[in-house]
């Protein structure tokens, strides 16, 4: 007994039944379409292409976010500058205190001397 031929061994035009020929043609067309889609997917998801697409999308997203931030910040630039200065002063409070300490001590000493001089004049 011989094995019946496989579907892919028979071209759609070699069958005698029109329904079988149409079915075989649809299968061949579907297989061809699937293979083309698979080839497109392989091409799209190849590492260099994925990397390039990721870089492009990231650059677009960052550029859009930067534009939105700049558009929001421009009308409030004075407030933002003030917050930045106050934040810088807060972060630099210890070094500023160390630098201003001797000046404050001199000022305090000068004020004490002036107060003592006024007290001495009042006692006389």
C-alpha cells in the first residue's frame, strides 16, 4: 500500500477536486503570509533594530518632557530661582555659619563694649 501524497507535495492546480484545490491554495497562501510576517518580525526585533528604536523613543520622550518642563518653568522662573537660592543657603548653612562666626563674635564684642561704655557714662 502506498502513502497518500502530502498536501505540500501537491500543488493546488494538480488536484482534481476544486474544493481541495481552493483549500490547498489557501493553506499555501496562509503559510506564505505567515512566513513573511515571521521574517518581518525577525527583522524588526533584531538587536540592532530594537536598540535603535529604543534610543529613538527614549530621545523623543526626553525631548518632550524637557519641552513641557521648560514651558511650565518659564512663567515661574523668578520663583524657581528664589527656591534655588534658599535651597543653596540651607545646604550651605554650616559653612556660612563657620565663616560668619568670627564676624559675629567681633560684632557681639563691639556691642558689649558700647553697652559698657554707655553704662559707665550713666554711672558718673
